[in-house]
């Protein structure tokens, strides 16, 4: 009888391990932002299911000498998004809550990191 209970407990623990997500998983969802294109008009882009705990330079805004910062972020991911004024997640920063976080055109940034 005890062996059966021990086996059931071990099976239950193993099943629970399979269902717990790992901490380094990607943020599920879309991070949207706007930037000024080469013709000066506003363009829109996004990061889909970005990796968590990893700095993402915004390709269209990463070079301060060649481009303006990105703006108007919309965090529609399951993780907190922290945007930074400089590339490589440096400089001043602002956090956007999961799923509903957003910033206006005045929020300028060049990189972002997502909580894991």
C-alpha cells in the first residue's frame, strides 16, 4: 500500500515539473512601436514573442548618430517591458506593465528588455 502511494506521489511531482514554465522563457505576445522612416514619415514595427531577460536593440533606432529614437510603445506581451533611452539597455528607463502598458509619442527609446 505504501509503495503505491509513493509511486503516485512521485508521478504527481513529475507531472507538476512538466507543467511549470521555465524562467528564461519568451514573453508571449507582441511589443509594438513606432519610428521615423527614411522619408520622415512614421513607420510601425513590432517584436513578436521576444526572449525574456535579454536586451533587444530596436533595429530602426539603435544608432544614435543615424536615426531618431523609437516612440509610442505598446506592450501586449505577458512580461513587463522596460524601455531604455540608449542602445544596449543603458540610460534612463521606463517600465510598461504586461498586456496593457503603453507610452505616448513623447516616450523615446532605443532598446527594451522583457522580464522573465
